[in-house]
C-alpha cells in the first residue's frame, strides 16, 4: 500500500492553507467496529456510531481488508440491488471485477476506483477474478456510499472507471506528504471523479513526522479515516490510529500529523482518507441497499426490486 506514488513528491504542486485560515477543531474520534460483508470478507465500519449530521452527504464507509488471502479464500459480494445513492469502491491493493444490470462494469486494480451511480436502481456484483481466487493474494480497499439529493435519486444509473494514473497528485511544502485527489478539488486542483453531490475525496500518505495543513471548503463537512499508522489531527493534536475516524468542526483549514514512530507492520507511513462534502440536509430513509427520503419510497424500492424492475441478473456475467 499504496500503488499510486512518485519517487520525488517535490516535483508535484504543493498545497498548504493560508496562515490566517480558521483551523477546524476536532469534535470527536471514533473507532470502527469490525465485521464481515458479502460472502465473508472482513470490513471495518468507519462511520459506525457517528451522528449523521456530521456525515451528510456520506452514508457509510467500509475498509475492506487489509487481508492476505490464501488460495481459494478471496471473496466478494453476490448480486444485490441499490437505489438512491452512489457507491465508490477504491481499491488500494488487489483486483476486483464489477458488473451491473445496466451494462456497466469492469476490472479495477491497485489504485483504481469504481464509481457507480445507482440512481433509479440496478443490480450489481463485485468479486475477485478467478485467477486471484485460485492464487490468493493481498486485498485492501474502501467502499464509500454517497447520498443523492431527492432531485437526483431516480436519475439514470451511471458507471465511472477511474484509473489510478488519472488521480491528481499533490504534496505538502516540504514534500513529506503525498495527496491523491480522487474526486472533487483541493486548492483548485481537481480529481477525475464526477460527482452529483459536491464532495472531495483524498488519500494522503504522510511520512513519519510529516504534517499537512490543507485549505478546506467552509461549506463542506470534514472527516478523516486512518487506513494505517498513527498520527494526530487538528491543532490540538488529538491522537488517531488505524481504524479510527476523526470528525472536524467548522473552519477553512484542517491539520493532520504523522507520529515520528509508526507501526512495525505496513508501509511505515500514516495512510489517511480525507472526506468533505456539502450536506444535503434532506430527510433520509435508509434500509439495506436502498437510500431514499421517505418510508413510502423505501417500500416502493423493495417492491420494484421484487418485481424485477431494477434489472435482472445477466445469463452470462463472466464472474
């Protein structure tokens, strides 16, 4: 971890917040519970227990793995429906094959992102390819759910295939950090992901002792999830470690620092995902694979799924 990197970060554009920017305070730090998803791959529920008013427009995020599978062990998800939101699968290590009933899909590998707008609804499946199931190997990634406003919930489904080489790479003034802008923008530098709900998604790697102070849109919320390593968030230096999410308050800048000494396992760096989005501030009715505005809309989604209106499983799906 991670696949997308550069030998000399100082060749990249450098980003830092203005000296007079108001720093976002740290409101809370939570620890993700661990569980299993799909056919049994291990996950950490990054947002479990966090009040939705601090997450909006994000719904949930799972850290999938990091796990080293033995031959025959790699697992995925069975065919399942979605309606009313977007799923973002960011694969840090390994290979995943996606297909949906709308004709979208493809294979994502180290550093790639699959961005699926479920909209009015579809069925999809995500699974490791047969050769990976046979050989085993490293698997690690994230799946993020992004809500859609009521006006877009029934839009036509869409699929984006974002290659790792397409992400916008940035660094800190001293070159001690590498930021990968997957979607949205940071200080005017835009990532490749096209979003219906305005968000920013960044995967940052900080070397031991490195610090980043980034400009952050004041109309966005602010979240930081630690994929690996140890560090501190905010100017108050609130400690965080692998599997923890920090919730930031209001302001125009946020700060993250890597501890001088990192865990013995892994890359030896602090790996952290930074998320920000403009809150939708609409009623949300969420149950299982459907995210709507009312219970009646949820009921309709289940009825449409049961009657095959969200699509059907292709006769030959190549998994």
